[in-house]
């Protein structure tokens, strides 16, 4: 019988608990996180363990329970990892160009150009910083020279479980501190310091399909069921309708693409569904009914969609400029929203037809990477499509940790396919001329 619990599992479980405990320290969390995570990061950087470094970045994102403004720990760690990758590129005189890199660069510079006409320059700069984070992760992953095999994907699936376990524990604390019915009535209570409900909910959409991947070997991973039940309950408690829909869409994709294996996944999902409903009922009899009530509230999105379309028609070619939505929504609708709650309308209104056409080339790259019969990439496809479905009704597309997860999954899928016979990336060498 294969070993059920590995050293890797112990490490990531310990990291999950450590992250949660740092987050629990409230005002001390920035100090502890900015000491502990960089030290761990330095250790694994010396070991040249890229997988552990990426794992640390993902957990670091969840560690701080107070607002730190521009001082985002995971962003700082990404920049250090970028420096390490760039040094290797210079040393080896080889750079890798993935399917999505060139369109991303063009798209980014068009966003930079739109600073000329965006209404509030500072908002535009912050928007640029936000989208750059995920693009850097894509460059890092495709240039990391990681050689992945199918055993790595079970590890990724377990890491997804530990990440969702950490996130769910933090959400449980919010409910305990503020009262269950108070949070169900006012979703703004779900603020973890590093993010709030609508933004953080997309992490569930990204990771639940990846989390399910290990249950293709159900008996060997049944010990993860308690942790994953906690993750599913956490999804419900985000109160994010977009996340519910995104996860549902990803499951439908898995049923279509992996229908034979889904019988095994179905056993897990049935167990999880029964346990989740029982626990929610025991915890509070009104939780399910209150969640269902929230599913059918409109939340002002139609006004946002109408404004987005109107501003697009006013300047259809070049758009209103990056992150112009913040100014326009607050000026015209007097609403606290910053984005239009639909990533397609957001691109059209902000960057116009030109920006949308450039974006279409990025989508073309996604399609080339994700459409295949390979099992892992099918789970990645479900994750990405689910997240994009979420973004039809919610916010965060391309920004900060959304971009990190999104382009991490794209990048890993791309290098995996490339090194298993499907040539997707191009390596360019140069030599110094005396």
C-alpha cells in the first residue's frame, strides 16, 4: 500500500496552522508574517525549491488580518522570486516565451498608455500594480524550468486542500466573533484584513476543482475528507453567489470531460454534501434558508452593468482608461463599488474595442494551453472556466491574488504540456559577442 501521509503533507499542514495562528494574532500579524515568511522563503530559496516558494507565496497572502495598504507580503515575495529567476536567465542566457506572454505584455502596455486619459491617475497606477502581479507569476513559472509529472499533481491537490482549510478557518472565526445571523444579514462582516467576501470567494472556485483531483485515487486520500468538508462549508459561508455558480460550472465541466472518473469524485461529493448540510443544520437551523434568500437578491449589479455599457458607448474605441470605473461609479451612481462586476464589461468600458481585441489574443493563448484530453489539464480548465464564470458577476479579474492563482494554473498547465510532448513554449538563447 502506498504511503498515505508524506513529509510534504506534514509541511503544508503545519504551514496552514502557522498561517492561521499568525492571522489570529490580529495587530501582531503583519510583524509576525513579515518575519516568519521571509525567513522560510530564504531557506527554500537557498534550497532552490521553486514549488515550496510558490506554496509560501500563496499562504503568505492569507496571513495578515489587518490592512497593510501597498505593503503586500505575497507581492514582495513574488518580486524576490522574480529577481532569482532573472538572475538564472542572465546566467544561462536563456529566456522562455510562453503562449500568453507576448499578448500579456502588449495588453499591459496598452493599460499603461490608458493612463493618459483615465480620470484619476493614482487609481490608474494602482490598477497597473494590481494586474502586474499575476503576469509576473506567469513569467516566473514558465521560466522556472520545473519538470512536472503526474505525482506532482496529487501534491498540488493536497496543497489546495490545505489552502482552503486555512481560508475556511479564518471565515469561521469571523462568524464566531460577529454572530452567525449578523454576518448572514450583513456580508460586509466577512473581511479578513487581507481581503473580503466577494474577492476571496474566488479562491474556492480556483482550488475546489484542483482539490478534487486527488480523489481519482479515493482510498489513498480519504483522510483528507474532514479537511475538505471544512473547505466546502467555507465556500457556503462566503455568501458569494458568483462563487457558488463558478464551482457548479467547474463541476459540470468535470462531469463532461472526466465522466468515468467522476464516479469516484461523486462518492466524495456525496459524502461532503451530506456532512455539510447536517453540520450547517446543527450549527444553526436558519443558515441554509438565509443563504438561499441571498441567492435571489439583485445587489445593484444591473445599475453597474448599465453604467458600464453607457461609458463604453461614449468612448468605444479606446475606453475610459484603466480603473476609470472607480471614479465613474462613485461620481454617477454614488456607490461604494469600484468595478462593474463583470470582467467583459470592465474591459470594454475601461479599454474599449482596442483593449478587448488585445485581450482576445490572451484568451487564444489560454485556449491553446487548456484544451486537451490530459486529466490534470482538464481539472485546470474546470478551475479557470469556473473562475471566469465567477467574474461575470463579481470583481477581481486579473488583480492581485486572482491573477496569481489564475496565471499560476495557466503557467503550470503550459509547462506540463510542453515537457510532455506538446511544444507550447519557445526558448531563446543568446551569446555574448566580444
